[in-house]
C-alpha cells in the first residue's frame, strides 16, 4: 500500500461517491462496531446509502464545520468521483482557502487529484482512513474464491497482466486489463472496468480476438504508488457477470489491494457461470 497505515480508533467520516461500494462498507463497518458517520455527495451517492448528511460538491465549508461538530478524527472515501464542471459548482465561503489546490485537479491524472484530496484533509487536521479500517473482511484475500481454478496458461496470463499494470501505472493508466495467450487485448481507460470488459465482445465479433470463449483473463490490481486508502480497486458480482457475458475464462485480482464488494455473491456467481476468481499476491503469480 502506498500510504502508511493509520492508527486504529476514533470516529471516521465516510464520504460516499457513486455506486454501491459505499453502501457495502457502511453496512459492514457498522456491523463490526466501527464509529462511522456517513457523508453522501449530492448527485453521486446511491439512494440506498444510509447517510447521516448529504452535501453538494461545493459545500466544503459546511463539510468542514460538520466534521468538527461530529468529532471526526479520520476521513475515508468510497465510490466513484468524477472531475466536475468546476465553473458550474456553487462554492461556499469555506471553500476559498483550498480552492486553488482543488482547481489544479483539472490537470493531470487521477493520482494527482487524489493526492490533492489527501492534502486538503491533512490541512483540516484529519488523517485519511481506508477500507481496511472500516471493513477489513472486504479486502481481497490471496487464493481462490471459486471452485474452478486457472490452468498454467491462464496463470501465465495473470502474471503478464500484473506486470503490465505495474508498468503502465507510472503513466496513471488503468487498474484492469484483459490478457489472452500472454497478449494484452484490452486496457482500462477512463471508461471504467465494465465498459472495458464489454469491448471484448466487440473484438470477438470483429474477429480481432479469435479464441473461442471461455478464453481470456480479466486482471485487476492497484497501480504502483496508488492512493489505496482513497482509491481502492473494486471487484463485485457485477464484474463476474460482465466477464462471463464477454466470454472470459476468469478473473484475477491483486490480493490485499482490491476490495471484493460482496464475497459470497462473487463466489456464487463464479460457480453459477463457470468462471475462476482468484486473488494473487502481486509479483507472485
């Protein structure tokens, strides 16, 4: 993990973006007795989120005051966040102090934006917490999550994928790719993992990927020096269904650096659809 592990204890504010992953973290964290207060972002957070407060993107002053009122010591982030139309946001007076840093995130990749977010939290006197502090049981383990296992050729594909993610990471590119016969056939860009997987079906239709399904492996792992406490890659049951629809043989992810949203659902879907799902320690494939 690129970020030093923070000390346990103290109230955590979870800032929730788009998707269901924040909901899973909240339920698991509260079930585990974590002192958690949930801040949803208006227009992004799921309707099913058990939020204590909801804020607009520009309400940084209000967020800062609420953090103090709630006695928060650490702040965590979960879900998808997008670069907004900065000119369309109504910034409150409390945003003025950090607005120059925030506006710099218009340039550069996701990693630079996440470092800026971490810096803003530090300026407010807060440590950054991560998913392992809230629900460590959702952090991907090493080993199989499915009955089916990858063969030797597929393990070579997994190794190729892990090496490629490590190499591409310095360019702030992708957390996932698809490999077949040690050839990289798709790389995740701004569209996200699911849409990258969907391109595999198009490649098959075009004859650019001639191997009959099930073939090809989805590999998902963290980039080197990725801010895992703010941006941890996620695999869920939807990922398994998307991989099966695209005719892939299985999924491999970096153990200890990927979240498995609902492990039991992932295991069940993998068994139903006949895919392998396995956690691999980076560098040990």
